[in-house]
C-alpha cells in the first residue's frame, strides 16, 4: 500500500507498507480519488486547533471501490462505488461528540487503499466520476448544510469562489433561489455568472459590498449568507441581510477581524448558525439531490498521486476556481 503521511517536520512523506485486510464490519476501499480542503492546509501548517497525532495519512475526502469485505458486513459488496462520510461516527441527528477525525486522529485517504468501518461510507452518486465524487464529503456537505431550508423566492449570498461557496451556489440554484456571489477577480466573476449567479460583486474593489448587495435586492437584503470570511466579513454580511435573515457561519478565511458589534445583528432580527459539515444521513440526502439535479462539482485541477505535494502547493498558493483533486 502506498500512502502519504504528514511527518514530524510537517512534510508529506511517501510511504509503502502492506495492504491491510478488513476485520469484522470493515471494508477495504481501493481509493480512486481524493480532494483537498482548507482544513488540510491548516493541519499541514500546524495551525489546527487541536494538535494532530503525528505521521497520519492525510486528507478527509475520497471516492473509491470496495475491494474486499470483512466478516459480518451488510452495507456493501465487492465492486460497489463509495464515498466516505467526513465524520466517520456521525450518522444522523444532532452531533453529540466530535469523535476521531481523518488526518488528525486517524489515518485519512491519501493512499491507494484504506480499511474503514462500513458505516463510514455511502454509495457514490451514479452520474459522477471518482474525481468529482471525491469532492463531496467536506465542501459539498458543508454547503448543503449551510443552505438548508432555502427555497424559491429566497436570495442567497455566497462569499468568494472557494469549494464551499461554489457548491452552495449550485445547491441554492437547485432549490430555486436567486444567488448573488462576491469574488475578488473579474475572470472569476464571469465564471460565477456562467454557473448561474444573478450578480457578482467584487469585494476587493468594493469594501462596502454589503450595501451594493442591498441595492441589488431593492433594499430588501438577502435571506441567507454563506459566511466563509468570518469576523472580517460578517459586518458586511449583516449589512447585506434581510430582516429575519440567516447567516450560516462556515469559515474564517478573512482572519480575526475587528470583532463584531451585535446591535446590527439584533436590528436585523437575524439568525447566526454555525455549520459543522454534516452527518452521514445529510450526505445521503445531499447525494439524492445531486443525482436528481445532475449537479456536477466544479473541478479546478486533477493531480496524479505522485504529484500530491504539488497539489497541496497549488491549493495553498495557486489561483483556483473549483476543487483540487488527486487521482490514482
Ligand atoms: N464549518 C465547517 O463545517 C467547514 C467545512 C468546510 C470548510 N470550512 C471553512 O470554510 C472556509 C471556506 O472553505 P473552502 O474549502 O471553500 O475554502 P477555499 O476553497 O480555500 O476558498 C478560497 C476562496 O475563498 C474566497 N475568500 C477568501 N478570503 C475571503 C474573504 N475575506 N472574503 C470573501 N471571500 C474570501 C476567495 O474567493 P475569490 O478567489 O473568488 O475571491 C478564495 O479563492 C474555510 O475557512 C474552511 O476552513 C468550514
């Protein structure tokens, strides 16, 4: 088995070892593709809030094929195409305990094989390639959770063109909502409009983009903001928000910011809800909608397994539009 582990110097190290056999209730997955997320950069940079265990196989997201099944498995057969659930022990309902996570507490998916509990997997949507399906566990499910409850007549604001925001745009459109995007570049604005955003506002050139969004909505404001900037951008999100609107707090890409005055939030009668990816049951529901609407993830680049370090470098420093994938 060939894998990349994050060594004590925080470098990705190619290692080879025996392919494990699945035990009771476990399956052996032949990994066909994995994808990168912001979390993987945070781990690799040593900035994860809980110190990760050393020398773990990296990456939380994968798609692959069941190669072998252990005794007493019931969910899958050899040959089934599967995707992993981001949180391997959250099956549905409210999360009671975070549990052990890929790449920080247990081995992740940047490997040609992985043995996992069969309950940590779901069936892969049939219309997707392995590369596309590998983008679903974290970014797509987070976006799905962030736009939950949105419907026709609603307006949703996405910040930037990162992995979560692009999925949020696709899910909000599928739900019948109007979508407005912010982005920092003209070329990206064009691509966001091409994906179906009704408007794209340049947040780099327009620091008070919240009032621009208000104008675009005839001063009503948007019903939901997918907040990936965090403390630095949330004041503008509140400015853009309709009365009784919701902010789905997803990320903190903008850094610490200046702190937030809560009065504007009160004056909007707003709901602030923090998002934590989603459960296996949420993933299954999301996949049904993906399949029904034939939604295809936006992929920026696919790297071969041998170039995994370059994929990390591209994610961290390159100009991206869509998900970065590593294929076997
Ligand atoms: N809570 C959860 O469950 C959860 C799950 C997944 C991710 N997250 C977090 O959510 C955030 C987004 O994740 P991701 O995977 O989508 O990241 P990503 O792909 O790295 O997003 C990068 C893009 O975000 C946009 N961006 C960066 N800074 C911004 C700012 N200050 N204002 C507006 N847009 C900005 C930029 O878009 P443009 O280039 O278009 O300007 C950039 O290209 C990260 O902080 C991540 O850690 C949280």
